[in-house]
């Protein structure tokens, strides 16, 4: 969150500029990514690619020509969080290394997954990219990829991290905010990136990015203030006077677990809610129904959502994928924003801020909290 | 609505095998008086109490949940009690945010020799829950 102090690793940045010509920003970026893949410093590239009009999916690309032709690094949809994609690709500790184009929320979620040992930092070169917001993928597909009449997703409208957190992972930041198409794309190489990769990037014929970096910094400052305001307004409209009101908001939940599947940080191989712990016998249903007068079935709706908040809200990056996945359009982004604001504040924890920071549940201080 | 006078709070207590459970036993063998409102569940460590268990108790009929763990430095598993304290802090924040009073959940360090403290804790908690009234989540059929 904005008001929290961000601890810097003190990473030096080398600011370069990718020139953009007639072909436009996205094509120039796709060509840049294709050439990076061509150098062979990475074994593969995770990037959104256009699979059909209005449909972009993350792909693991090996062939630079595919990246150049179908790569959509600026696709304004996040069908699946790339954090999940990268984790799936590198979870089994491969010897290879993939570069991945990551929106800020995807990069932060990936840091959380790395802390949870669902991806290894040495297998990933993070290509963090500024995010100008995303649309609902279903609406975007229906509009054949024309976003003119679409509203940006709620999570993006109040997003407090439109730019990658540069201290999170060693890599490259691709800066767009504050720069118009013809000004090019800022390519900032992090000082602690593997020198071989850094050298390969620098040899791709980039110009000096110092002016662009300054312009972007100023624009980010303005954007941060606007977003903070939107976020505060959004959160001010949240609140429950009792558990009944909260339960009513979730009453339409069908128990499909789509939110859990879409969540980039929910990682258990087998979720307790899928085990026979929750396969009740008739007698158990009857006892619950008798106690309450009636029981909504599928049951354990509130238990499921509150448990997920307990397990995952500390790592919640506010990407809104849960709400995007919800077939009932439940206000899951808002509910998780409420929970994570409270829980993250307890430990002054910002998920995805820094790989070196411990997950709050894996550590403790002797002198903290109650009881003592 | 049940009036606070004839309302008997139901407390589910998750008690650490190495300390509070033995403390409760000591309270019993020492014939200490405390209200029969508590249903103890023996667990191997307060650190093994997933917040889900506490939530399930609260949504399925408990008016309060007591978690009893070892004093700092005494955990049989080195630091499970400290980790439990973090989990319970997160749980309390979430309960308050969504309309379940976190004063229904008590986390206490009670050692095996503190039978009197266990009895007092149950007495105090029963009184506090009586004052809070029945847990509204108990009658919620969307659970």
C-alpha cells in the first residue's frame, strides 16, 4: 500500500530506451522480446499471445518468430495470472531458465509463490511491465478485442501498484507509464540481474533512457495519488454490520472453487475443502440443519471463504482474479481487499515487495501481539 | 431471543496436550469449580490449531472458542505457540472485519501446573460470553 515504507535493496538501475517506430509500441516490444529469446540467454519466454481475435493466453514460447507475430505483451486482459503460469512451468526445479513478462500484480504474486517454494528465483528472469489496466476477458472476447466500450476491471481501477516493484525480483522493468507511443519504451536493467542476461539486453541496440525514466517517475507520482484516492473511496464504501449481512453477500456462491483456481497465490496441491473432511454423512447434515433450522447446500460457504482469507490474505496482491473467475459475480475482490488490508497491516507486510522478506506465518517475534 | 439470564454459552476449547489440557486435568483432580460450559478438544500443540477449526466451531454452534497453549519458551515443539499467536491475530482481524465479534475467541497461555488459572479462565470467559449474548452465526443457515 502507498503509505507503507518500501525497503529498497538499493539496486542500481541502468535506464535504456527501446525506440518505437511506425509499427507501434506493442510490435516493437514483441520484436524486442523475440530478439532476447533469440540470444539464447533464456531457454523460453512466458508472454501473452493472441490465440484468436480477442483471446490472449500466456504461452511458453521457444520460437522467436511466434513471439514476434503473436506476442501481445500489452494485451489488456489477464485470463490467467502469469504468476501461476511461471510457477507451473518451473515448479519442478528445472535446470533451464525462463524469462516472463509480468504485470505488477503477477510479479508480486510470483514473489509470494517463490516464498512458498512454488517457483525458484534462479529459474526466472522477471520482465516486469507497467500495467495500464485490464478488462474482463469474456467481455473483451465478445467485443473481438475492441476495448472502446468496456470498463476496466474494478481491481485495476483501484490498483495501487501499476508499476512493477523493482526491488522484488532481479530482472528488467519495461516502463510505459508517462511515455507516449513515439517516445519509446523504458528498459531498466536491474543491477543485480545475472550479468549474462544484462549484457544480452544491453546489446539489443537500445538508446539512453535517462529522460524517459525521469518522465515516467513523474507520471507515476501523479498516478499514485489518483489511485490512492480511488482506493480510499472504494474501501470507504465497504463494511458489514454483522455476519448476516456478510453471509447474504455470499449466499449465491455455488462452491465451484473457481476463485481458488484463479487465485495466483492459493497453492496447495490438495485443498482441505476437496477432502473427505467435508464429505458429510446424512446424519451430519441433519444435525447441522436441526441446529440452524435449515442449511444451505452446498454447505460451508462462509467457512470456505473465511478460511481462504485466513490462509491467503497475507499474500493477497489484489489482482482481482477471484472475482473475475466467479460465475456468480460475487464481490470477492472487495472482500479480500477488506481482509488483506487488515491482516497485512498487523505485520506491516506488503506481499511481493521483496523476496528476502519472510512470510508472516513462517516466523514470529517473541515480543509482539497478545497474549505475552 | 434467549435472555442473557437463561443463556448458557457453549465454549469449544482447543487445548495443548503438553500444558493447558493437563492444566484442565489438574483443575479437575483438584476439585476446582468452574462452569460446565466448556467442551475441551485435546490437540498436540496450539500451533496445530488451524483458524478453520475455530471458524467451524463458531459457524456451527459455539458461542466462543478458547485456545490454550504453552507459555513463551515452553512450547514442546519450540515455537508453535508463537506461530499460533500470529494465526489468531489474523483470525481476529478477519472476524471483526466481517461481523463476528473477535472477543468470542480467546487465546491464553496456561501451563500444566496452572489448574487454578484454567478454572478462572473458563469462569471469566463464560461470564464474558454471557454478556455478549448468543453468537449470531449459530442460527445462520448460510454457513
